């Protein structure tokens, strides 16, 4: 859910997305693997934005905007 919020442009990063979710669902929990995966995804997202590559989040975002 954090990655989706970032991909749709509703949150700046996964940590902000986690806070948004936590506001509505205060008892969510993410384990170390969740956080590590989101951190890796975030690094990939930043590197693909710099190099101009198309990534999943841009595809999701463009598809979402067309509807």
C-alpha cells in the first residue's frame, strides 16, 4: 500500500505513506523485511527517475490519469 501511494503521487516517499496509513489504521505493523523491500524499491525508483527509465510507478500513474 505504501508503494502504491507513492506511485500515485499521493505521498512523497514510503515513510510518508506509512504515516498516512497509520493515521487511519494506527495498529498497522511492518516487519524488517517490509521496510527493507520498500527501501530497495525506493532506491530503484529514484535511480530510474534520474536515468529517465520507465518504471512501474510511472505506468501505474499514467494509466490512473487516463481513467
